[in-house]
């Protein structure tokens, strides 16, 4: 929460955003650097192989070029890194002189160290090479001496080097050949001279491999003495890489530079969700304004239909705060961010069966944690409280929590509270720091259109039945839900001593326009008949019969 440090990062992002070509060059060079953090860890643990050292060497080779590019930037972050910059020339040169460019994955079978790095190793390599050359030439010499054109010199780990002669040519084998193995179609032989060279070659190979391993371990230890410098450079490159990425994202997505404020405020104009706006392909993301503080707008109670966008608005507010305090530009036209020490969330619904905790219990534990640990500069996001129990119990808890945040807690923590308990909106009438907002919708032809716009004021409807229709519930269920809701809203629970909700569904009940109609329109029997049709449940024959029925019923009226 150091505002100076955050401002330095914002300055760096702004500078990289304005120097497009330089930023691209820096990103291209950093892209060629391997994972220095991982490589340094393997080196420090002594588990690195030769390929790891080659990767380390190739990464270090880019440091001077990256340093030159960064010298063209003026920001404090870059100057700090330049002041501590280390090209690690010594270790890079050592690895360049010592390690083969394409070494094997194993480190005990040779092929690790370049010729010319160690004279003893070169001598053993020369002995082994000469012996191998003599063995290779042996095949042609023996073919000429014996007249056996199919004679071959071969090697395996069990028998070493040997001469192989096929069965038809065994008569031409000279007495100096000593039989070593009999196969179905061939015989394998050895000579005294071949044994001597084999011993010479294998001994030199073993000594060479052992010496290479010893040299490699010394180089690895030498590299280990520079681990702190390597890790420091890894951290520097990582921060520069992050800042470059933030600058690129800011430029591509029209992000603005947030203003950090010492006040306990959150003020966003035309804010957007940084992830959702990239995922929407068929529609434009609707931006929203938001203002909160600890004096006049501490608690915003958000109401509105399911799927209208309440949760999105809450999440985008939290993401904008996080992005601002990490030194990033934010998805908004303007943003004024009061430094925030913690973000508490009570969102979603989950249980913990292994510990015997119900969804409601988990929700209450999360709420208790928030109330115990919040601070003056905390941001609290509450997406429903009390929905896992009875309506009255849940409403009571939600009401008491809201009062606690406003009346009892001395912190005045900024709080966004999304709820379907519309009774909570009455708190704004008696609490000066509580404000009501809702996400606007429009109804057209008995359908809900989500406008996604945050509007000041409360709403008394959730349009849950309309959302259920969008989800594909059968029309019979939707009609019955309307009937039950009508009775509940009118407070008519019994009729003639019988629970009214249990009465026959065939009873004709008019749909209360207070819940579903925002605009008065004359009834349209044809539209109502079509609305009740479920195309997915119609066969072609049913569709034809329905069309004839509708034509007979409404055709004369249209004429």
C-alpha cells in the first residue's frame, strides 16, 4: 500500500504505453529469455544438467541488449533496475567456453564439455578418438585380409567390440580369430589386437566421462556462487515484462490511468469488467459509473433481476481496485481510487460436506470473518446474505448485518451489497450513508430486456419468473408460478379454509400487472396464444394442426 511505489509503476506503464516501438523491442528480447527463476533454483540445488546451463547462458546473452533498450526510458522503476543491473559477464563467458552447445540430457555419459577447455580432457578425448578410428579402419583391413566382404566390426555393452562373420564364410576365418559367441546365422570373434585397443578406448572413455562430470560439477558450483545476482536479474526482467504487458493491454483496450487518493473513496466513471468485455462477441459491454465513500455513500444496496448484472458490477469494482494498486491502468474513462488494504467477498454458494457444513453455515462463517477482520480502508462485496434459510430468518440476518456495518462498526468500510430482499432498501430512509441502486431492465411483450445499467434508486421486483422462462422451464410451470405469486403478493393464503396455493390450477386468475407489466398494452389473443407454444415440443404434424387452428380462430379477424 505504498502510494509512491504504485505511482512509480503507473509512471512506468504510462511511459511504455507512449513508446510503442521501444516497448515491442523490449518484449521481443525478454521473450527470448528462459525462466531464470527456475534455472537459478535448479543451479542452487545442484540438480541442473548441461542443457539447463545452456539455457542459462543463452538467457544471459540477452541482458546487455535489454539494458541498452531500458537506458532509453526515464521512469524511476527503470532507473532503479539500471542502478542494480548486472550483465553477469563472467559466468556467461565461463558457460560459453565450457559447455557444449547441444549437450545430452544426462551428465555422466560425456558430451558436456567443449574441446580446448581442459587439457587433460583433451588428451583422453584424443586417445579415445584414435582408438575408435583404428577400430573403424579394422573392418576394411580385415575384409581385405580374409576376403570376407560381409565381415563387420560391431559393439555392444555386454561383449564390447567384436568381429561378426556369417555362417557361409566361416571357412575363411583365420586361426588368430578367437570365437566369442555363436548365433543362429553368424559367429562373433575377437582378436588380441582388438582386445588391446578396446581396453584402451573404453578406459579412455570412462576416464573422459568421469573427468567431464567432475569439471561440470565445478562449473555448476561456480554458477551457484552467482545465484543472488541471477535471481535479482530474474526479478528485474519479470517486473519490466509485467509493466510492458500492462502498457500494451492499456493501449489496446482504452484503459485510463487511475488517480490514487488518500481519501476513503472509490469513484469510477464508465467502468468495465476487464475479462467480460473481451469475451462478449455479439454485444457491446455496458459501462457503469460507481461512487462510494465513508461519509455519504458507504453502503450501496443493489437490487434488480437475476442475470441483470449486479454481480458483474461488484466484481469489476474489485478488479479495478486491484489493478490500480498493482500499478496498472484500469478499464474506465476515469477512476479515483482510495487506497484499499483488504477486499472481502461473500459471493457464490457452496457447502463443505467433508466437515458437515451446510451452504448456509459456510455463508455465515464467511460473513463472521468479514465482520471480525474488516478495517477502515476495506472494500466489502456481499452477493446475497441469508438465502440458505427461511425468508424471514435470511432477511433478519441481512438487515442486522447492514445495520452493523453502518451503525455499530466504527470503520465505515465501503460495501456493495447485492440482494433480492427488497425490504432492505428501506434502510436508506433512516441511514444517511446507505444508498439504493438497481440494475435497469425493460419489459417488452412480456419479456425482460436487460439494460445492464446501474441506476440510482430501489426496485421492488426481481423478475425471477421471467428469468425462469429464459432458462427454459415448461410453460405450465411458468403459468402456475404466476398464479402462486399473485396470491402471495395479495396476501391471500386461504379461501374457504383451504390453502389458496393448493387450489386447482384450472381456476382462472388474472395476472397482476404490478409484477410483470411496465407498459400498458391492449391484450392481443394471437400473441398470447403464440407465447404459450413450445416449438421444441411440437412435431411437424402438431405444428401444421396448430397453424390451421390459429388461422381458423384469428384469420377472419385479420380480414
